C-alpha cells in the first residue's frame, strides 16, 4: 500500500517507516501538519497515518480539514493520549481508527490492511485538474502551468464550476445560482464581466481561448 506518515518525532517516524517499508509498503513522510495536509490533498494514498500532536497543524485539525475538503482517504491516528474522550474526539473528527502509543508494528500493519480494504474516493473532490489547470478546493489556490492565478472569490467559484463541468456547457442560470447565490431567473448581466476577467487572467498565463462562449447557452471550459 501507499501510505502517508505524518509524524514529527524522528525516533517514532524512522521506526514506523522502516518497519512498514520492510513489510512492502511505500511510505511517504511529512514532519508537520501543514506538510501532511498539502501531500494528502495533492497526491493519492491508500491510508494516512497521522500523529495526534503535530506542529503547525495538529492531527485532529488536519483530519477535520481533509474531511471538509472531501478527502476520504482512510486515516489512522497515532497518539499518546489514551483517554476515552481523546479517542472519541479523534473518531468524531474524521479519523477511521485510533492506535495508542506505544504499539506493536504488527498491530499497526494489520489495522492498515483493514483500512486499505475499505472503498474510498481519495482526493478527487479536493483537487481538480484539467490539463495545465489545477484547482485546490481546500487551499483555495489555482494555477495554470504551475503559475499561480490571483482570483477573487467569485472568479474562483466560477472556475470551480467550469472545471467540475469540463466539456459541458455551464449556463448563466447555473452561475447565478451556484456562484452568486442569486435566483437563476435573475438577469445574467452580472455573469459576463466576471467571465471576461477570469478568461483574461487565464490568457495572461498562456492559456489559449480557455473559456468558450456558447451563444444562447452559456460557457464551456475547453
């Protein structure tokens, strides 16, 4: 299995990584919560192993952020906090299993195998990719060919909607309702300048005619 281990303690990290690698697993390492969050939302893993107490972003906040972003990769939380309340907080926060330190590698491996058998959706809902265009719905960042796009909240929401419907026409009514939270029967005049600005920002980064106007229908991301 491909695993992400988010652990700041070097001794524990090296011990777990060596033991799981010897058992045939491919282990990626992050040493703090923010690094773990970045990897878990931009790459695919079978199971996440997350320490409860982490610098930058603690393990519970990390798991909650992942679940909010619809990253459903199974997560096993490691902790020195063995109280019932701590385990309940972790499980209710989105963790799938909980293992209290110290633990045996054999038990950890067995729990990982059990989690790895569960169906999962992974990161597909958190990160949208269409060619050179990448949009991270968790960090609210978008790039074209690795160049950051400086987008307003409305432009980001519009690009998100277009990417979710890539290859299909997005009507003005859909944009009014899902981007601007307006009645879909409202005037579509508000939509056109936002599309023009978004298109211009993409073109400045090198995209060629990325948003096509479908006369009388709406807009299409190509």
